[in-house]
């Protein structure tokens, strides 16, 4: 990847993380941990990969995105705001009554292609979108991001079987393998491992990547784009709470909002990271 593009993406991802902290702090609720772990991936998709246009959010030829792990909406909202789908000030009203941005993605929000939140259902919707595109002879891709805890849901594997059966080569899924879910480590709650072997057994093309290395992210999605005869899953190794020192790899930050002191510390860390990238 070109060095300038890499640095630009790193700066945007840092701003996305700031949006996650801003939103959950002002909401006094939400899910910062998993939002921070997918911030780099969403940044890459929206600013370097997907065919989307904030000025034409309903274009029939656009790529689609479904956040199957819908509780990490703060990351998606931050990306959409930076992309220009709605004013960034909306982030501060996250989860407020009557506000545009609620706790999970809602289809009425500009840039959101599917309401999601009930774990396991997002990938099923993505399968439907991908099949519709194939039947209509469209060239768009459908991207979806799942949690590693989410894939304990049986509906995920029904969707995996469906996607392979219909050879949905326009479906590109990402499993955010940060190793933690609301009740603890995935290996202790109900281990979905081996994740890569399971998807391969269901007939998917499987790729692994480092979720916080833009060169590796670029490599993985470039490979994904070359596969057209079967669905693709990218299993990304990530760090829950990535970018905020006291949140990293801490299961307690799955669904806990920062207080004022924590907010200030997190924002200070992220601002320092941004300044370093801009120097």
C-alpha cells in the first residue's frame, strides 16, 4: 500500500475511534470495546474499498454493508459521519430519545443498508442482498462484519450454508476475532473455534488478516476481490478496545461507557496518536 494512503487511513481510523468514545460517553451507554476493534476495517472499507457515495446513498449500483454485530454501531456511525452521510454533531446525541443515531443501526439512517442488532440476523440479510444482486445481474458486493461471539448463533451457520450453496461470490464477510464477548473469553463461554476450519468446511474461501495493519488489510481484501465463485470470509485477529490503553483486551469494556475521567484520558490518548500521525 502507498505510504500516503496508509497514513491517511490511519488518521481517519483514529478519528473514528474518537467518534466511538465521544458517542458512548455522551450516551452514557453503548459498546466501545468491539467498536474500537473494527475501526480500522470499517475505515478501509468506506475510504479505500467500497463503491459508495454519500451524495447518492440509495444508488442501485452501490456496494452494500451490513453490520451484523450491530451493537458496535458507534464505529459505523463515526465512519458514516466522516464520510459525509450526516453531520458529525449527531455523534454526541447517540442513543438519545428522538435522535437520529440509536443503539443499533437503523435503516432510516443515511448510509445504513440494513437494521441490525439481533445477533446472527445481519449475515442472513447480507446473503439475501447478495443473491438479489446476482439474480439482477448487478456487479455490487455485499460486505458484512460479524463478531466472534456472534457466530455462536446457529443462524450464522444456516446463512453460511445458504451462501455457499448459491455460490455468492459477491458476499464478503469479516469475523472480528477479538476473543472476548460480553460474558468473557469466547474460548470459555462457548468456543466457536476453529473458526477458519468451520467456514472452509461450509464451502467458503477463507482469509486471515491482522485487523490493525492496513497493509495486511489491503492484502486480504485484494485477495477477497479476486474470488467470484464462492463466498469469502476474512477472519481478522483484532484487539478489543484497540487504541485506548486501559480498554485494550478488557472484557469489561464490551458494553460499558466511559465516565468523564475515562473519556478525557481516552480522548487525550487518541489526540496524541493523531498528532503523531500528522507530524
